[in-house]
């Protein structure tokens, strides 16, 4: 159950384009809330809400430095999400491989039924 809560928070955080852009930006190094908000033409309060969602998911860590709040990537790497995605990727690949084999082994629709001479 705990794993589901972690995944729910992570996927919810990643569902928003602004938050994904914040993670991309923080991949280049730490930034303040103001620096994160500027390219999105967003208020500091609006960006703080986005950062809070990312922080709750463990994807971002913030620290008060003087009058600003410094943000950096969190310790939560997307390992849990990647494991979940990989499981379902393998599952669907096996299913699609089976479907492909079925169609490759199946006689063409216009071929006479087996055991009869046409």
C-alpha cells in the first residue's frame, strides 16, 4: 500500500508540464523559486505550489537561504516509477509478441482450409 501512495504522488507530480519543466531546470543545478517562476510568467506563490507538490513526492528539496528558497533535485530518483513502468512494459511486450506470433502462424484469410484440396 505504501508503494502505491509513493507512485500516486510521483505520477501526480509528473502529470503537470510546469512541474516537469522545473525538474528539467533543476537537473542543471539549484535555483530559487523566482528563477523557476520567471520562464513560466508565474507568480512566486504559484510556483511555490508546484514546488510543494514536487517536494511532497520527494523529487525536490527546498532550503531557506536568507530571504529566498533554494530548490534542488531530491534524493528520490524515479526508481520506483521506472520499476513500475518496466514491469508493465515487459508484460505488454510479451503480449504483443504472442499476438505477432499468432498472426505469423495463422494461414491467410483467402487460403483454403487445412485438409481440403482447392
